[in-house]
């Protein structure tokens, strides 16, 4: 009877050792998955920082564009008012030609900045869309990690039940 008990005990030990190796293998796989997910999260964070830089750049260019527009309006007013002399006679002031040239130059700058703004807005839209996808992927990674933790916890609990037998 002792040999039967020893044989059963030996078989149980072999089964537990094999099961333990299986759990160790799974744990290594999970560790690789977690490492991969951590790398993805770092990449997503980097991309988010890049998107924030784009947004900041766009905000700065919009601010410059508004300032340029205000300058253009001021120059237009100056040009309009400089065409008249105080005594009521309509005469072209010498500086109005210069102001008109400045105004034309500012209009060209404004058009250029408008096109840059449009390009930056489309880039921002692309980055925002990419960030949304990345946030969804990050959420999915977190969900998978949570499921992995639950699975590991259930395996740890089932392993304890096997040891009680």
C-alpha cells in the first residue's frame, strides 16, 4: 500500500512540476506581452507629446496671423488718412506710397500665413485623428492587461486548490 501511495504522490508531484513549468512559460509570455504593451504606451505618449507640439505651433501661428491682420488694418487706415491734407485739399502725401507698398507686402505675408495656417490645421486634424486611434489602442492595452491580471489571479487561485488535494 505504501508503494501505491508513493506512486500516487510521485505522479502528483510530476503533474504539479509540469503544471508549474506551464505556468512559468505563460508568465514569461505575459511578461513579454506587458513589455511590448509598455513600449507601445511609451510610443503613444511620445506621439501625444508631438501632437501637443503641433498644436502649440499652430496656436502661435494663429496668434501671429491675428497680429498681422491688425497691422494690416492699421496700415490701411493710415494710408486712407494720409491721402488728405489738413487744409481740406486732396493731395497724396509722400508717405502714403510707402504705406501702400507696406500694405501690399503685408497682404502677401497674410496670404502666405493663411496658406500655412490651412496646412497646419490639416496636419493638426491628422495628428488629432492619430491620437484618437492611439488613445483607443492604449485603452485596449489597459483592458488586455486587466484581463491578463484577472486570468493570472484565477490561475493562482486554481493552483492553490490543486495543492490542497
